C-alpha cells in the first residue's frame, strides 16, 4: 500500500478495522466473515464501512481454502507426552475421522510466545480448524496478538475452538476445575484428613490457580488449618521436586498432598518412595484429571475425573457445527482410591 507520500505502508489489519469501527476484534471478524447472527446490525454496518474506508480485504485465497478445500485440523497442545493432552488428541482425531479430516499437532511447551508463533505459522498453512488446548496464562503479553491472529484466520473462513478457560472470544470447551477441586477437598475431609499440603504451579497458570482456589473453597468452614502451599512446575518433575522439598522440611504436620494435576501427583509419589515414605500409608496423595496411569501406579491415585476424550470430541464437533462462539462446560467427578485410604476417627 501507499499512503500518498510514495512510501509503502503496511496493509490494514483486522485490528485496524475493529479500532476504526469501535468494536472488538471478534465482532469485526464475525461481521466480515458473514456470521452476523451475534452481531448487531449497526455494528456490522460500522465494520463494513470501516473495512471499505481502510481498503481492508481478507486474503481471498486463504478464505476459499479455509472454507472447505483443505482437509486438515490443527491441534495446538502444551505437551504431547502428557497423557492429559494425548487423551484430548484422541477425541479430536476420532471426530476428525468421522468428517474425513486429518489432524496435525503442534506443541507449545507451555510458552505463550511459542503458542502465538505456532498460530501465525498455521494461518499460512490454512487448516480448516484450529483447536488450542491448554491453560491460559495471565499477563503473558501475547493475548491481544493471539486474538488478532485467530480472528484474522476466522475472518478468512477458518474455525477456532479452545479447550481451556473462557478467556478468548472464541468457542471454548471448559472444564470445571474449581468445582472439581472443591468436591475433592470435601471428599478428603469426609475420609478423615485434616492437614493438607497443595503442590501448585505459578499463579499465572489459570488451571492451577482455579484448582488451588477450589480446594481452598472446599476446606473453608471446616475448621482445618490452611494447607501448606508449595509452588513448583506444572509437570511430573515439578511434583517430584515439591515432594522432595516437603520430605526435607518434614511432613509430620501433613496428612495428605493435593497436587493440581495427576502427572505432578505421580511425580510426588515417586519422590516419596525414593525417600522411604510410602504413599497411601505414610501420607495421602491426590491429583486431578484421572489420566489412565492414575490406576496403574501403586497405590492407585485418588483424582478428579475429567472427560478428556469427550473434550476433544466436543471441541471438534463444535468447530464443525457452524455455531458462532459456542461454549460447552464439561463436568468433573471425584474418585477416591488407595492413595488416600480412610483415616481412623480421632
């Protein structure tokens, strides 16, 4: 483009159109995509006028491809080795196969910057659907840029669904992290536990924070002491390290540990055994997600069941449904196993 000065300028973006029209990027995307069911007519008119004024046009070849001529679905996950994400991927793949689509997967490694880079690259590959799975991270500095990238892709005809917290203005499959952890705390209280430690990730990782807050809510009003909080990595290695630190500190005042995901809990159980502490006998251990290995470890792990495969299936079906910004909430349930045997009454 040329602004009249003879100096080339960058072409207008969807962000420019949204700012000119005084609407959100998501609203601008829906208006220009033709999905005006959830856009007020006056807003749609302002968006179209702003696009005309700025000479903004979606990439027409990308639009044609995203609307149906490619057969690929792009799934962005935090960690391909984590059973949490492999279960989600299984659900996405099953639903994609039902529609004769092929799934490709990219790993963000828990980095918001990497996630943004992946989405930018995917736009150039023009998949029909982009599904982003994993906890949102607060104050990452990339949120607005990610919204714009996904909105531009959506404007060009692509479909976007997240499996995460309801944070970005796109269809989202959410998991009841807070409620599940709250019910787990009450179940452990019912099993006779009174003194707890919580292994959690940094506060900016919303899945960890929601589960930690839910656990505290479940203990509220019970009269038990506030749990010992140990911050660590949101990984198996993080759980191992937190348990090692707890043993070194001394755990005489802790009857049970709640790790905010199962891989952390399994790592913690390994560290306890390495230190000569027997999980389920010397200390209770509970996790969250109920991944398949939870029943294979010894003792079997108390956890909160999340329908992970269903999350992938639901995300894929929502993406292909044609609904605008659909959201779907998945329930969770507590399962008590041998890692938290009932304690005798005092």
